[in-house]
């Protein structure tokens, strides 16, 4: 197994630059997730590692080898895509071993490798079935098995769960996490779903417009975001943001009923614009208040998400754990712990610390 190093990696399509000087170190055996909104460049960056997209400038190393200009087949990577791309006329066993067969690997070795991959992925009872007799999750496991038998240095996953329904996505997240724990391979995984990123990753790379916004462990990004973009992207539901102005040693926030949120961080001068962030679980409802109108309540059993409108037009989400849902159209007040508030420069959107 090997780590992956990107040094000032740049990708242009004609005059349009889509990847802007990415520097990244992925350690041997690490599960790294590229996450970000659609169009941020995460799949392009993955394809550059795979060699399916030419790197315009900079370099990519796998282990101690510079693979920037090396053919994809010689990079020691295996890629799993959104689509399963299984041969419908072949059995599971034949699909998993087909690549090895085409490379002239002896039948006995193919059988051994397919058997080991089948054991890891719990596919033993399906080896003689055709793809049409499998569920979506089972087909995706076959696609992963086809990658495993190649014995790659690095596994690359390009949104492999996006075609599955919600229950299967959860099941496959567990399967992929278990796979990583068992074989210990370096894995790079692309998704737009930050829940997948939080639950799978050792390291998350948050991308926006072809640039890295922040790199870190899941809880590190959740608890200590560098800017408003990362704070809003990591966490579900996303962080609430309120426009405010500096007043004394705090920030006055109209969206919180004109409350002044105290803080010890270094604030700009009085009257300057500051954005205050509060996660939904750090805001609570005061039923006696009459400040915010309830637009919608999503009751999910053990937790509810209450969508509110502030008098100044700000919208926010509150996580509530009461058994009784907050009625639509009612007026409620809010309480919050200022120790859990985040502060961002209104112009640059960088975190104030």
C-alpha cells in the first residue's frame, strides 16, 4: 500500500482552470474523502490521481513514484464508479475475475483472489448469480470486489453510493468502512454528501471552486472550521448564520431578537459587520417568547427540526428534542449558549479567533 502526494496540482481545460494549485498529502492506509458542492472539482481531482485526466501542471506521487505522466494502468490504482459497469452475461465470479483473466493471470490465482475478495465482501453465496439477480448494494459490492482482486496500492471511489436508495447507502457505508478496516488500503473517496464524509473519513478535504478550503479529521472540521463555507458545509443540518454589527465586546444580532452575543475573540471596530454562526443543536426554543415565527417542523421521532423566520427576515433551524412538535404558525423565542457561537468576518468570511 502507498500514500498519495499532490504538489501544486493544476488542471486546465483550454483557457479554463478548474483545479488551482492543490497541495495535499494522503498517508499510507488513510481513508481520505474529497467533499464539496457540485462543480467544486472533486471528481476531476480524483481522475487526475487515476490518470484519467491529464495533470496540466504540478505533480502526483503514489508511494515513492512520480506518476504524473504514467499511464493509468501502471499507476497501481483501482477505481469504483457511480455505475457498476458489470457484464450482464457473466456471473459475479466471472465479473470479479475478468480483468485478471484479460491480463493472463493463471486460473488458480484468479480463483484464489476472487475467493478472498468474496469473503471480505460477503459475496460467497452469490458467486454464480448474474448481475440482474442482485440488489443495487450487492452489485456495488461486486464492483468493489473487481477492484480488490487487482491488489491496487490505492482505491479510488467516485460517488459510488449515489445511485442507491437511502437504506442501501447506509448499509454500503458500513460495508466500505469495514472493508477499509480489514484490508488497510489507502482509499480516496469522492462525495457531495457531507454525512458520508463525516462517517467514513480519517481525513476530509473540503473543496470549493477547485481549491482546498480546509483539511482535517471530521470532528476537527466540525468543531473548528476555518471559514464560513466550511462551517456551513460540515454538519447536518447546516449551521445557522446571522448578520450582526460589533457593539462593545460583542455582536448585536437582529436575527436573534437584537441580542448582543458576547465574545472574547478579536473583533473589528465598533459598527463593523460580523457574521455569527450557531449550530441547530446549540439553539433552544423558549415557548414563552414571541420573536420568531414557526414555518415548518420536521418530526423525526427522537428529534425534531424546527424552521423559523426572524422578524428581520433571517431563517434558521433549531434542533428540538421535545415529544410535542412546535405548531406551524406559532411564535416562539430563542435561547442560546454564546460559548458555542462562531464569528466570521462579513467581508472575507474568514473565522475570527
